[in-house]
C-alpha cells in the first residue's frame, strides 16, 4: 500500500511516520517537495505519484498569524485540501484530512457532536472548516475521504502548548495561564493510532463516518494543563525550581484572535467505530513529559 504523507516534519506527521505499520510504502513529503500554497501543484503531485492514500498533516497552524495572513491560510488549509481531494478522488484513492475544534464557536455547554453546526470564530477555524467541506463534498460523505477532527494537540516534540510551558517553567518563577477556555488535550500518539486504525478498517472494507472526532478524554483549561505539567515535571525531577502558576482570564491575555470558550469534542461514536478506547488527558500529559525527559 502506497501512502503519501504531507507535513512530515510537523508534530503529527512525525508521530504518524513513527507508528507506520509493517508493509506500508510511505512517501514522506515536506514543504520542499509538496508546497500547499500551490494547489495546482498539489493536484499534479498526487496524479503523478498515484498513492493509495493521502494523509494530509500539513496545515497553516499558527492561529495568531493566520489573522493577518488570511490568503495564505486559505490556500493551505482550504484550496490545497480541495486539490488533494480532487486528485485523490480522480485516481480512486483515499484521503485523511485533519481538522480542528476551532470550527465551532464554543457557545455550546456540552461536547460538540460531529454534525453540530459549525461557526468558526477566527481565520484558522474558518479556513480549516472550508477544507472539511471540500473533502465532504468531493467524496460525497463517503469513507474515501475522512476528516479527523482533534483539539489541543500536543507532543514531546515540536511547538505546542506543553513544550512551550515546559520551557517557560524552567525559566520563570511566575507564569500566568488562561483558565476560562475549556478543551480536551490530545496526544499525537492517540491521534496517529486512530489514523492508522481508520486506514486499516477502511482498507478491510469497513465504512466509517465521514467525520471522526479524536481527543484524549476529560476536559481541562490551559491552566489545568499547565498545573499538571508542573506537578509531573517536579515528580520526575525534570524541574527543580518553584513556579507560581496564576490563573488569568482570556480578557487579560493580549491576542488578536477570538477563541472558543468551550471546544470539547464528543468522541464516543468515533472511538466505537474505530474499535479503540480513549484515555485521560492527564495520562497523556504524563507520557508526554516522560518522553520529553528522555528526549524522544
Ligand atoms: N496543533 C493543534 O493544537 C491542532 C489542533 C487541532 C487540529 N490540528 C490539526 O492537526 C494537523 C497537524 O497539526 P500539527 O499540530 O502537527 O501542526 P504542525 O506541527 O504545525 O505541523 C504542520 C506541518 O505543516 C507544514 N506546512 C506548513 N505550511 C506548509 C506548506 N505551505 N506546504 C507544505 N507543508 C506546510 C509544516 O511545515 P514547516 O514546519 O516546514 O512549516 C509542518 O510540517 C493540522 O491539520 C492541524 O490543523 C492541530
């Protein structure tokens, strides 16, 4: 089975590569080989390589910068996704597209279902939402084009909330962290596993819903996660200084971006369909910090 992966150097791309099953011929691409700011070239690239699957891990992920870089964000997160989907459909192959909790506005007080009404608050969320819609339309809601939504993605490598907090905690005796945005942290490990499981099941003839939602279980604020990171780092001797972590409100944090206050995804059906179980975000954070300490 030949699989084309984009965004090979990103935190999710790396985890998916690390977890590749035996017998897969993985064609790993970075921006250098396949630049998603050129939708036509994306189409041509897929047509020339003819993979059985495309796993699109590439995205414009800088939520702050996207506000002033609307066009590029739209090219990468929407139009190139359309091209990848069109080419994949043309050669009768399959696509996995990753998306985000930021397609929702956060006004709901309970976890979002896959088919809940979307209403993104920022450019990143809007452009990712268009990308989702292209995949659903082009594949006519079939299992050939699957959107996997996730939230608050973290890994021991790369640029994410956990690695940023670990660096901040090591250098400061006081940090302020937002405590009125609630979401579900997700380890790249569980997401990579879900991706490969979807490919295995669909390749074996199973039909899956066109939108899957995968996160670790439970809910947390950014403040809760920072406290958990701090506690675990102290316990395992990764950190020896004392840091005061102060909860603050979103309104006290300078940002150009409007973010949802509540963006937990309901993942029950998706885990059942994938024959997988989720596990608590606290365990995911502990594993992540242990990997960070080991440098893996
Ligand atoms: N991070 C989160 O909290 C989060 C939450 C929900 C959903 N997601 C989704 O999950 C997926 C994976 O995200 P991630 O966290 O792994 O992101 P990431 O670590 O920022 O990786 C994104 C990758 O996309 C590549 N990329 C950026 N612009 C590109 C372009 N023009 N052409 C080709 N590649 C390009 C980057 O390459 P360079 O490194 O060379 O720029 C990088 O390898 C994305 O679809 C994202 O929207 C992420």
